[in-house]
C-alpha cells in the first residue's frame, strides 16, 4: 500500500475542523511541520496499527460532522489530492484555500458522475 505524505500544507485535507485527535499508522508519513501544526491546534497525535479502523472505532465516520467534505470522511483522498496537484502544476493555482475549495468541488462533481 502506498504511504500518504502529510505536510502542514495539505494537513487540512486530512482532518476536520472540530477534530481533537489525529490517528497515524505505518501508512502515514507525518512531516515535522505537520506535527508542529497539529500541536499548535491542540490536536493529539495518536499512533495506532490501523488509522482507518481507529477513526471508525472512535464512533464517527471520519470526523463526526455530517456536513464534512474531508477525504477522511468520504474515502476519496487520493482523488482530491490528485486534483489539487493537477490544479497547482497545470494551472498555477498556489493559494491553498482556493486549491482546497476547488479540489473538493471537482471531486464531488466527479464522484457524482461515476
């Protein structure tokens, strides 16, 4: 299985705003900048064997917010990250908020037409 690189720049696409715990397993690479950002936001980093199972076991499907569009909630993280990379590299969009918003909208459109 391919490992996920989580940096401070893409951290928001892996957590929900009201989350207080971030589960990490052997398939997740967390950069020092991402760790610092999590600490700054007072989000606990918990190492587990299976992050997806730990999230499900925590009683919430992802973050527990039914309106959340984060990949961890709907299982399309690779699609959203791929779209973000495409927008950044091919179209020169570098504003993180704009990249995030556009990536989620495009991912929703793609998922709705599959």
